[in-house]
């Protein structure tokens, strides 16, 4: 199976997974996610398609990770409902970002510094896995999270906020380092198993795309559940 993206043409798809996005409060299904991990030479391309329950495409997200170090090379996102679009290209310690908030809106561009701790939101799980020993010891990891609509990164802290010996899980929370920003930016929670290596079980945080034209700040993705059948 092969796939093509604006970031690069995939030579092979090693894994295809499907998950359900649900309301956090009522567990009502909102979207499905189709996720593909592909190989492009020495790079890995991660593709996500966000699908409405009747299979219409709601949006897409693509990440290209460079070489053995899996450093971010490029990121693309599009919400087909709102027209929001993001492009990010990383070259060493600099990144070039383009952002369009809506279909007919002006595209804004900016060059920004890109440090070793800079990440896009969908790469937070990889950061957590890489820094697992530090987080599991109760220490905090600092990172710079790319915020598309601001065309900049903002400081985030990642830390263990809960641990359950009974079901062998750990909750890792990422939120803004600045107290004022925390009042407006929702926290993101990841639940991991404590097996070796740790496995991501659950996500709770903002929806990846707008739902019926609205931003939803609290959805759940349970990576242990079976895919929702198309309606």
C-alpha cells in the first residue's frame, strides 16, 4: 500500500490504525481518525485523516520526521470545514511557518527560532516516551509548543500528575508554563501504561478539528477501543 502527501511520497505504509474521537463528558462519538505511518527513504511520514461519522473528510495532518534521530522536518494541517491551514518547515535551528485561519483569509508567514525542545502538538507523545524516565521520577520537562495561530512557540511544561498502581497507569499532563496563558489554553492529558516501553492508552484535550464549526476543548481518544463502524 502506498500513499502520497504534500510532504513527500510514501514508499511503504508500515502501519494503519483507526481511532474514535469522543466527547469527554458524554462519550458521544464525534470523529474517526485514520492514521498511517510510512517510510520515505530514511524519513518517517505520519499521516492522519479526520473523518466525520459518515466518512466525509473533516481534515488532515501530516508530519515528516528526518532520519534516525526522527527530528521534525515538516508539518502540515488543514481543517476542511473552517479552511484553517498550517504549514511548517524546519531547517536546523530555524523554522518557516505559514498560517491561514479560514478559506478566504490572508496567509501569514513568519520565520521563527526552532530549538531542540520545540515540538508540534502531535509530537508530544514522542517527547513523553523519550523522556519517560525523567517524567516517571516526578520531574518536569520543559518544551516549546508550536501554536499555529500565533505563529510562534510558547513554553509548556510536561509532568506526571497521577499514578495508579491498581491499573498500572500514569497520567502525564502538558500545560502552559505561564500562569496567565494557562487560564485560556486547555491542558492536555495523556494516560500511559507502565509497561516497558510505556504505551499510550488515552488522550484528553482539544479536538483536532472544529466540530460543526465550533472549537471543542475537551475530547477523548481511547487507543484501546475498537474502531467505530461507518454509518
